[in-house]
C-alpha cells in the first residue's frame, strides 16, 4: 500500500498541469493621434490620445483618453477622462454597439454606458458611480441612425455622408438625453489646405448652444479646434503628429467587387 501511494505521488508530480489557454490576440492599432490642449495663456494643460483599434475583421474600438499635465494634474476637476466606442462595419458604414464615458464628478469616478440594441430597436443608458452598482437610467426607442461622437467622426472620414461642399449644413442625430439631440456642422470653404467647420451643439443640461470651430485636413481629421470657456478664454486642441494620420486603409477592409473591377485593365 505504501508503495502504491508513493507511485501515485510521483505520478502527480510528473503529470503536466492544465494546459495554458491561448492568449487572445492583441488588437491591431490602426491609428494613434495625439493632441495638445491649451487653455487661455497656458499652452500645455493636457494631452489627449485618439486611438482606433481593430478588434477583429469588421469590428473596431475607438478611444479618446486625456490626462492633465504639470500643475493641472492637481487642479483639474475633470481629467483624466476616457471615452470609448465599440462599432461594427455594416452596410457601408460604422454602426455603434456600445459607447462608454468615464470621468470624475465631485471627486468620484463615474461611468456612463450607452447600449445599442438593434434587434429590439432601443438604446439604453446605464450609469455607475464609484462604489455603487450599475443602474439603468433610461431606455428610448431607436428609430433611426444615432451616433456617438467617435463613431460619427470615423463615418465622416469614410465619406458615409457624401460630399460636403462649402456652405452646406450637416445635421446628425447623436446620443439622446433621453430627449433627441442633434449636432449641426456648418461646412466652410477650403483655405490653405484646411476646411473650417463650425459645430453647434446643445448640452443636455443647458439650453445654450456651444460653438466649436474645427479645421480639417485633407483626410477630414481635425488639425486644430477651439472654443470659448467662461473665465478662462480660448480652449484649443492642436494635433501634434499629423504624419500618423492613416491616409488609406483605415479600417483594413477588403476591396469591394466593384472596386476590383474598376482596377482591371
């Protein structure tokens, strides 16, 4: 019996453990843009990254994350922040599935999550404050295309809304509050290889309309944007690495059959 027990112990020691699970492949970074934020006389109060990742063919994650710089790390009320969208390419456009906001509010971490349910035709908002459970705040019908800011940004870059000549206004339905909301983009003319766009946007908690002035490069990427902030003056974002803009193949989509036919001699 003693020999049998010894044999069992030896076998257990020599037997291989559970096979390690294969690690999931890391998402492919399609683009990583960095912006410098200036506020009034202060030239570098924060840095913001805009990153697009390919999770799998046809499925993507876009993320904006920002953090204060220097002394602003102590005085900033809102940063660091994170905004994240998960989306799929369907019927020639990017369709949002999930949009998250993570920020500080009165010293607490807050997470808001918008979930798009196309099968049942509604969008819901879930909110979670630090140390509490995630709570469903509201649910509204999803009657037509509704975009979060990140999905909207990449759809504009893909030309989903068609040509936008100077003098036109593009109106897009964006995340509800739960009341419907829209963004109005007033398209200007091209000057010095940049197109100026004025964005009118009403915040949910105010009847006032915020105005943003955006300068787009040839790839429809903002190289400069600014607005006015009470007490501080001009809030400006400037692209630091324009050479990293993905000019072609942003989504790494296979060419369409029609495009393949056009390339044939």
